[in-house]
C-alpha cells in the first residue's frame, strides 16, 4: 500500500508539473521526507493517512 502511495504522489507531481519543493510545500512537510520516502519506497504511520487524504482532494 505504501508503495502505491509513492507512485500516486509521483504521478500527481508529474501531472501538475511540480518540483519536489513545491509538492512538499503543498503537503506542508519538509522536502527531505519526500526523498526519504522515495528512497525506502514507502510511507508509514500518520503520514500515509495524510498523503491518502491529500490525494483524494
């Protein structure tokens, strides 16, 4: 599931022509979190729910 969230977030970023900094700003999280999640290929905990709610908007 968390791998799917990473893929959906990346797809959202590309569709809206956003940089990682812009996406992090929209999510109101530090930019390093995005890089960390991509590297480990997963999001866990409260951030997974937060991203899921963000993508549903």
